[in-house]
């Protein structure tokens, strides 16, 4: 079963890290990633650029309104996500706990994923 693990954290905290602090966190996360990859459980994982790089399309009216920024009313921002292939929620929670130990603070939201549209680029590369 596929789960996505959404990574939330106060973006101001993360962007205030020195290059060394950022590298240390990413190094700890990489050790978790390597174990998941060896076990065949790690799918795509992405680190999002800061919310200052975001654009939002609001679809409440016609035409939809395009504005700079995420404009979400939250104290924590979505900073990235993982897709993991696991047996159940308990296994996904175990992975989230490992990620949390590597990068404390913030929150991880776990959601089951239904595969809507497989990546057609995989077939073009001969991997699908």
C-alpha cells in the first residue's frame, strides 16, 4: 500500500539554519532514505522550495485567480513529502518516527495514496 508522508515545519526555522545545520539534518535524513531504498520501500521524495517561490491558483471563480505565494493560514508549511510502499499504517508510522528522529520538530501527516496516474515517463525510459 502506498502512503504519502507530508512534512510540515515552521519554514522560518528551516530557512534560518546555517549551511552546516542544513547539511547535518539532510545527512541524518539520507541515512533513513538509504535504509528505505535498500528495503524497496522508498518512492519519490521531494524537498519543496520556500513558500516565497509558490504560486497559487484559486478556483473559486471564473477565471481562476493566480496569486503569488501559498497564502495558507498555517503556522507550519508543507516543506516536502515522501511516497512509501508499505504493508500498512503501522509501517508508515514507523518510517515517520525514523524521519522525526532525524529531523525533530514540526509534524508528519500520513495519508494513504490511490495511484491515479502512473508516471508515463517511466515507460519512455524503459522502467515502467
